[in-house]
C-alpha cells in the first residue's frame, strides 16, 4: 500500500502513525469497508500538503504509514489484535490514527487508549447510537461498539445520531450526551458537546455521521447528517479545548468510480492532524 499523503518517515522518527485496519467481518447492509483504508490512502495522494486554514504544511511533518493489520478469524480476535497493536504504538508515544474498516474495531483502540489515559472520554460522530447489547450473536458487532466502550468506563458524547436501534430504545433515551442530528440545525449544540467531554479525548468518526449527499460511500447511509464545514467547525473547537489523544475514521465503503467521498475522508484525517498540531 502507498503512504498517507504520499510520504512516510521512519517509524522511530514519526509523531503520527497511520494504522490501516481493513476489517469487515460483521457489517450487515452494504459490504466493502475492508476496502476503505486503501481508498483513503490512495485519495490522500491528491491532497495538497499545505493547509491554508492553519497556514501549515504536513510535508516532512513526521507521519508514518504502517502496514495493514491482518484480519483475524473472529471479531473478538480482531479486537485483541487492534488492542495489542495500538497499545504497542502508544507505549512508543505515537499519536495513532486508525483507518477502518468497520466500526467494531474502535473498541480495541479505545481500550488501549484507556490504559494510558485513565480519564478518557470518547467522542463518537455517527448516524447510529451503536448501543445494542449484542447483535447477530456477537457483543463485538459494529452495532454494539458504544456499549462496549461505555462498559470500559469511558465517558461518551455521541454526535449526529439520527437512527436509534429498535432493540433497546429505552436504553438510548436514558443516555446522557447524545446530540441528535435533528437538533443540530445551528451551531448552538457545539459548546455543550465539547463541555460534556473530559480533558483527554479519543474521537471515533464513523463516516455515516456525514450526510449521504456528500458521503454516499458507507455501508449504512442515513439521511439528515452533518455537512463538511459544520463538522470542521465542531472538530476545531474540540481540538482547541481538549487534549485529543487519538482518533479513528471508519466505515468508508468505496463506490467504484466515485472518488469524492474517498478524497473527503482523506481530507478529514488531514484536517484533524492539522487541528491537533498546527492550530495557532
Ligand atoms: Mn457506527
């Protein structure tokens, strides 16, 4: 596989590591999230490394693209693989950017971050609550990832939700800090969402949080999602006010011949790295 932004420094010299996890074991609607990491990295070749908004250039900055994590035989085993790999990277003091792959993988990465940052909060951007207890025979299914993350003791803030699972709507109703998409017409929710997070924040970005008009390439598209500048305004606030310690971007399910969503995913990651390191 190529390197994110077309350049990779040696691991020992890197600040940020890109970890591709092409896993798609439990998706239920459209398959293809295993093709996401490669599509993001290929599209990233076309991103200008100079960012006018932050007046900075990521060329030579210190990003190392790792080889893809291999697929395990079961989703439970895959979690263990993600967990031990991310833990190793955090022990080496790397800032980990994980590329999915389906959303289930976030649990392994969150667990590893929680070991290092005991007060970790998780910001999830997603169309779905992902709060089922178990789905299709597995508690590690992508539809359960936020239940697992909550069990691990992390505070959570969920943004952009507009599809609530039918198995446990009462459980979802009781949750604090879900920012529903239908209440996000203006930006007034943003400060409340930021304030609900602790100091150390892990961001799990399911691309179906975006509106399908700009992000059709996901396995479970839902109408009424977030738009590009709204999302960037929000993320910028989060990076300004909090210590973001890692993030993932998951669920890109590329559509053949349609490059704009792949490019958008690459640009989102690039923006988030710039917000982490280059805000003045
Ligand atoms: Mn999700």
